[in-house]
C-alpha cells in the first residue's frame, strides 16, 4: 500500500506506537538469558544463520512495508551504547552506591578525570573498533547499512559512532540533545559546548536547537525515570517520523537512553554492555497527537 509521508514535514503532530517484531534477533528471544548475550554477538544477533540471512531479512522488511497500511512502517534500528568511558571505570572502582552518592558529583579523583563529558578509555576505543570490524565482516553478507545515523551530544557516544562506521560509506550523523544520558548531578553527563562539538566532530551535523552551553544539566537535581522516558520517547518519535523514507537507522547513546527506548517499545529488560549493539526490527504505527 502507498505510504502517507506527509508526517515527515511536521513530526510534532504525531506520536508513534511501537511493537517489536519477534523471531529476528537473539536479543528479543525470551528464552535467551540476557546475561549470556555478548556486547557484539556474531552477526549482530541475527537468528537466521544462512548465507542469505541479511538478504532474506531485507526482503521480508520490504514486503511488510509494501503490504501494511499507509500509517504503518517497519524499520531496523541498530541501538548502540558507547564504549567504556572513564566514568565507567570510576563506578567500577568505587561501587555504584559510593559513585552515585559522592564520586559522580566530582570531576575526577586525582588519578582519572571523568567530568564534565567523560571521554572514552583506551578499552572504550577498542570496543568501538571491534564494532567496526564486525560491520566490515558482515558487509560481504549484505548486512543493511543504516542510511541515517543519530548520536547523543556526549562525546563518548559520538566518538563510538564515529569509530564504529569508519571506512563504511553512509551519511553524516546527526547529534540530538534528547539522546543524551540521564540529566543532572553526575558530571560525566554534563555535555561540552556546541563549539567544542563542532570542532571535535567536523563530519557530524548538530541539530539547530542545541545551545552553545549545556542548559539542561543541574548539579543538584537528577532527572527522574518518568521524565527520561518521556524525553527519549519524543526523540525516538522525531527520528522515526522524519525518517519515514529510511528503513535502516542507527542510534548511538547510553545505557539510560537505551533503557528508555526499550520502555517505549515494551522490550524485555536488557542491560546492554558498553560497546554493545542491539538491532531491533520495529513496527511503528503513526497516530495524530
């Protein structure tokens, strides 16, 4: 059925109801214990192991889009979590309780610096390069490369995306404010200035609404789970609706953001490891607000 693409021109008038299409990736299989899934599983977790697995998936997604109602769209979204950052090292060293109550509010401990806007460690860089190697391993098997890329404005996520797609022809990533980690208190989650991001990531685009300074982070207030879920749901809707003509997308962000995305999709709980990638075949139903 011919699709109605008018929503692309004013995404804010629409919201999207999401459903996961099961049976495609191991992450969605309730019989597979989440803790047994590696950060980057073989073939990114594609269940079909034949040489034509990716081609068969693309043909099936194309069929579903062709035969569904005009307001229903199917997309594969590669959800990526940044590689290890210095804040991850600090939390592991001090424990989550001490990290949340004290250390996360500082910029460092005299040995390592994690704030503001924590950078990747050497291991984090290696994890991103391992994702890149997996992509290049799957390209001869016809894995669909995303035609639109989106990133958190925090540099650990943007750097991971950059390294992940190094040498792989695709489009300029777009940095979106609402894809950032939980707001407030933790200095690792206070973003750099727009000017810094423009200089550090010259091959990226940055959404026009992203301010020069971080106007959302508060030293004395941590964002609630409810607000995080609402914020990320709107970002996901914006991405989905403005990309109605694109079937394969990639979003690189953070553990909290991925948790909120799973909430919007009613996905089973899954703690994605640092440097992890979770592909999902998603059905989106456009509804007027």
